[in-house]
C-alpha cells in the first residue's frame, strides 16, 4: 500500500509539473488570444487513472500554482466580490474541475475512447468555469451591443474549443500506445474484499 501511495504522489508531482510547464507554451489564435499546448491533459490523466477526488485535488494544486506564478496582483475588477469570483472561477475551480474527468473513467472499456470521453468532460467543466467568469466578471469588455454571455461564450468557446480539440487528439494518440495504456489505465478506487 505504501509503495502504491508513493508512486501515486510521484506521478502526480511529475504530471502537475508537466502541466505547469506546458501552460507556458502558448499558440496564438487571434490578436489577443492564445491557447496553451495540452496543459490540461496531465490533470485529466491523473483523474482518469486515480479517480475524480484525486483529479480534483491535483487540479486545485495546479490552479494554485497558476495563480501564484501569475502573481497575486488584483485583476482589473470593479470590486472585492468580482476579485473573489476571478480567483475562484478562473483559478481554483477551473483547474480543479479538470478532475471531473474521472467521473466517466470506467464507462468505456476501450482506452482511447474512455480517455477521450474523460478529456471531453474535463475540458467542458473547465470551459463552464471560464464561461461563468467571462459572463459575470469580464463581460464588461464585451463590444457595445453584444451581451456579456455571448461575448464570454465566443471568447471562451474559441479558446477551449481549439485547446480542447488539441488535447483530445493527443489523449487519443497516447491512449493508443500500448506502453502508455498500461501506465494510465484506471486504478480501482477501492481494493476488492478478497485482496
């Protein structure tokens, strides 16, 4: 049991660090927009292998690292409540919710399809957090005549649509490699009574 926990901690530390490093590799998609290079995938892999609770925890740690790396300077929000919403929705919940990928980890036996479904769930959960933040807080930047909700949907939909597709493609490719399959296959949450 101790060996298993040590391995899980070591794998998690390496994958969180990998996700953090990948978040610095930005691909421009417009005048002021970029997507990171599959930086969500390491957290999704942890949720796929170890389950939702572990994925949520690792995603939260990743979000805290992202927040600290960016500096704790207050974003240009009109008040303390909106500042709280930015911290919560853009960092803490957005990255933690990648761990929701673990909810579907045992629904499909085919590794590529199973990881693809988990990836779609994790990316969509993160998109929802960013959409809400964009609508509630950042909607003030919407062009005149455009609703804050539509503005947030277009901005976040473009970003997470492209980043999500790239992440999904890489996840499917990784899951098709037998050596990777063995390393990322889901670990049962609880050991059988006979074990």
